[in-house]
C-alpha cells in the first residue's frame, strides 16, 4: 500500500521553443572542491555542449548552505575555500547561459538554491516536478527524492528541512555555523550509505505512473537514485533515470541524457 505524501495535483510548466533541436538532462554531480576531476569534466561539458538547453535536475552541488555564500567576506572565504569554488562554478554557468538556455531544479543536497544563485548563474529555477512541453512531446521532470516512498527516514527529514520555518531559522545562522552543520549532515549521510542494514529505496513505480497519468506525459526523467536505467511502466509510459557523476570512481561515471526534436533519446557518456 502506497503512502504518497504528495497527490498528483500540481506541477510547474516549461514551454520549450519549437526551434530547439536538442535538450540535455543531467543530475547528481554533487560538485565540491574536494573532487576537482568531476568539476573539470563538468566545465569541459559546458564548453562543448551542443544542445540548445541544459536542464539540471537536482544535486548540482554536494551542499549549498545559502545564496549569501556568494557574498562572503574575504575572511570567511579564507576559512572556507568551498565558497570560492562554488562561486567559480556559478561563473562557469553564467558563461554557458549566455549562449544556451539553462534550467536548474533543486535536489536533496542543494534545496536552498535561490534567486541570488539564479542571478549569478543565469539559470532559471524549475519547480519539482515540472512538465516540459516541446512540440508534441510532454515529459515530466523531477529530482525524484520525494517519490522514494520506501525511504521513510529521509522523507521525514525532507519534510522538516523543506519547511519555511526551518529554512528561515537555518539561514539566520552565521555562514560558518551553517557550514559546520552541513558537514555533520554529510557525514551522517555517508555513514548511512555504508550501513548494510539500510535498504536502498527507488522511486515508487505506482507513484510515478500516477503522476504521468495526471500530467498527460509518457516519460518521467529523474535523478537522485544514482541508478541510471530505463524502466517500462506499462501503457506506453517509461521512467528514465539519470546517471550521477563521479570521475574518481572506478569506472568513472558522467553522462548526459539527450532528447532530440524527433523524440529520440540518447545517453551520452562524458567520462572519458
């Protein structure tokens, strides 16, 4: 029996221009200063991307403690080199968005991305979920974490940190305090991943089908699970899962999913 926390009722809308020829989707890069190989691969991708638009479906960053990190004082940047790294990624995105359309959806690690980030990067922030309209195609987009119904502990945590009250209180804390809290949460998350008693939770297929039926889309594209695959959902519906990026893994992982104007889907390996 499902316990869907959000009934299929509302989604954002993105109406793509008819002249676009290709759209790229990526997610779960988890960019951080401590993993420069992944950041370098991302920069190479941005420089060479030939798609008309890039849609990043969550967890672009490993952590984002608030837009005001972009305006940190020199003394704060000296103690937290991550701030300069994140500002550099925003500058890379700004250069990309000057020539291509750029959209970013919140993930479970960077749900505090806001208007200051959007201005610095040139990105348009997307609702989760968002229904993409492109010519005769309707594609439902999500990060995917809200529909992993088997991960009840995470869903309780998600409900807490997505509440306006929690976010207001968190953002009122000094940057250094927020950074320390974020490091603690990341350590807990990594420990949980290594715990063999923890079951891996996937997006609930019935919930995905319900949202597709409600939105009139045949395809759901999402990230979060780090399990790239294509899942048939019946009645002509499918679920396409994006790859995470980890250039330090063996084998290295980095991939974009491209949708062509003809309706064809192509996975593009980027971990050369």
